[in-house]
């Protein structure tokens, strides 16, 4: 019985460990380096979790309507090594994002830089070497 339980525990551990790897993707498969974008908006949500940090901003388009954009950054560990922490972006903060668009045409992008209204740059955010 003990062997069966240990075997079952090992299988569960392997499957749970594979979940983050299954969710990971190639940068160039999702984002297009040849489609740069720069938008300014208000942070509405920050998801500080593996495998990548995501945050969302509301952007006013040329027609005056509000669009919700999502932006991917590096992993939490990678961002911490670059000086970020889970409080670097706050809901309600106005930011200007420089990055690249998603290939699927949705309002998503990968971040290159995040700039505050006073011109302070919150470091580069995306590792495009993947």
C-alpha cells in the first residue's frame, strides 16, 4: 500500500511541475517585434505570478472610447532581479508603455519599457531572447 501511495504522489508531483512549462510560450510565436506600439493609460489590474507578470491598462482611443489593453512582462523572478517588485505598478497609476503588439491582433502586447508621467522609466520589462 505504501508503494502505491508513493507512486501516486510521484505522478501527481510530476504533473503539477509540468503545468508552468505547458503554459510557457515562445516570444516570437505570440508577439511581433516588427509591430511596435506606445500607449498611455491607467493601470487597472496587476497579475504578479508565474510564468509571466501581466498588467492591464485602460487607454483612451482616438474616438474618445476607452479600450482595455493587457501587457506581458518577464517572470516575477526576472523582474525582481531588474529592480521590480509587486508594488512597482499600482492600480490607478498612469503609465506609458513601449512594446510590441500581439500577432493575433488583440489589444495585448509585450512590454519593453514602462514610463511614469514624470519621465521616470521603470526599467525594461521583457526578455525577448526566448
